[in-house]
C-alpha cells in the first residue's frame, strides 16, 4: 500500500503540473505533433507526386500518409528527453539529496511522474490523428488500438531505463546533455520515426525491426496502418522484455557505481 500511495502521489503531481501550464501543454501535446505531421505528410505527398508512382515498397500513398500522421503523435508518447534532463539536473545540482533520504527511490519517483505525464498527453493528443484518419479515410484498423497502445505503454518502461542509464553518467561527468541529444537522434532512426523501417534493405531491416527500439513507433503505427502483422507486433513485446531486463541490469550497476563516487554536495 505504501508503494502505491507514494507513486500515485508523484503520478498526480505530473498530471497537475502539466495541466497547470496550459499553453505549454497545448504546444507539447497538440501543436508540435501537428506541425511535425504536416511536414511529414507534405514530404511523402510530394515524393509520390514527383516520382509519379502509385506505390513505393509495395504500399500506396495513403498508407504512407497514415503512417506519417500517426508517427508524429505516437512519437510524442514514446520520447523521454524532458524527464531525462530532469534526472540529469537533479544529480548535477545535488537535488537528488532530498530523494536519497526519503522512503522512495530516485528511479521510482521519476518513473511515476513520467507515466503520469504520458497518460495525460496521450488522452488529448491521439484525438487529432483519429479525427483526421476518419475524415480522409486513411488506412487504419480501430480494433487494433488497444494492443498497439499496450506495446507503446510497455515500451515506456524500457525507455525510462535507457534514460536512467544516461542520467547516471552525471555522477562522473559534467554537462552530459549532449548524451541525451545523441541518444534521441539514434532513436529517431531506430524506432522508425524518420521513415518506415520496412524500406530498409535486408538483413538490416530484420535486425532493426527485431530490436526493442522499433516498439516505440514503427511496430505500433505499422500495426495500426496495416504494415505490420499481429505476429510481428507480439515479437515486439518479447524484444522489449529482453531490452528491459538488459538495461535493468546495466542501470543497477551504473547506479551503484555512481552512488559510490557521489560526494553529496549541492542543494
């Protein structure tokens, strides 16, 4: 009961803090993904128009437009740069001291806030692509939404572990925000945000799709828009589970090593 009560408190804190700053919330949950979707849709439409083709890689224009639209909004769910920066700043500034002496872990508190922020963002953000998909009749299977969102939610635990690992380097190095930027640029390609991963040549395509990173964007969006089979999506749950186990072991080692060298100065 204590575990759930304290995590529920951090969860509610994230929800309330994000709803408090309404303009920032509107830009983050709605305006920014709308602009990104508009750019991606325009690029794919222009590409088909310039090439004069009806299909690319076996998929028609509407398939790519649907993928680009949903990718922009699902990506807003499956990124964690904000809370990763917060974890880094807590360690660098010494704010972590206040958590180390309380009956809650550093990892736990940030995870609860991260999930609270993502849930309140998801509820509002996904209403936009749902509406646009329905109006323009883009390829989409509404019955697949629960399973696709289930994979994205599961991926968030893996994503938080990767962010936690990056944050632990702040125990040893100064100004590691560039690590976050480098990690996000890598994920931009590996998760399928830049383009559908099925356009890659073999064997590179199979390797990247079977990595847990594809569960953040490509697998759920591809499943919703008809590019990914049910079996491939379920493999995403398996690869994400393996990724969670590997990064959990790494994060425990990095955390213990970081604490052993932490001086406890600062706030």
